């Protein structure tokens, strides 16, 4: 079973779970926890030494998407893409695609809790059944990240709306990853056992 970096982060905030105090802080650490570190300036990307603004924007978007991947459980990412591909009809957004979007929106915080619970159970600790012991920040952040990520997918049902554009989706990804990274230190709390 894969683990979201947020489930790992939530487990690290428990006083009975090692390693202690290993919560990712900031965009770079969250992206690194997702196993896809952002491209720092000066990394050889095969582009000239002074990359064009479009390459810099692509790197920023790539980093932002990696940050969002760190927030969303892998199970949600994988299943939603598979379901969306199965439901796709060329040039047409179907009712089933919207049902899939809303279903995965509801399921995302549940999966985040299940992944967290599985990690806790694997460490032979009691399941966090009391809502006070739930990783609420991670559940909310995963849901917000899922929305921004789903908006940016090429076959998103949002293409049905006149206001939708890939540029707007890119901005949503950048804003969501930045805001989540900035808010994380304020909403992460020690989780009870």
C-alpha cells in the first residue's frame, strides 16, 4: 500500500510515533516528501543556462503539481485518472465524469484517514477512532489539493464551462500548492494517541 506524504506527516506528529518532529515544512520539503523534488535554479534541464520564461513557468508548475501530489493519497490519484480515462468520450463531458469527480472529492479525506490509520495500525498502535485524533489538516488539505489537481487534468470535466482554460488551471495549481504550503505550519497540531 502506498502512503501519502501527509499521512506520514500526520503520523510524525504523534508523540508515540518515530521518527519524531519530521513534519515537512514548506513547498520544497512537501515536494521532496512526495518523492518528486522540485527543480532548483541551476539544475541542468537541457535548456540554455538562461532559461526562457516559459521553461521557468513550466518548472514552477511542475513543482506545484508535485506539491499537490504530496497532499493527495496515491490511491485517489491513480483511481481517478483510470476512471476518468474509462469514462471519456472524445470532445464531450459526460454526466459520469462529474459523478466521478464529486465521488472522489468525497472519498479523498476518507482515503487520507484510511492511509493514516493503516500506518498507525502497522506500527501496532491503536486506530485513531476519536475525531480529536484524526489528521484533520491532512484530510482538508488533501481535498483542496485534489480539486486543484483535478482542475488541471487534460480531460477534466471542467472543460465543459466557458470560463475554464488550461492557464486558469495552472494558476489554480500554483495558488493551491502555495497556500497549502504556507498554511500547513499553522494548522498542524500534535495528534493525540
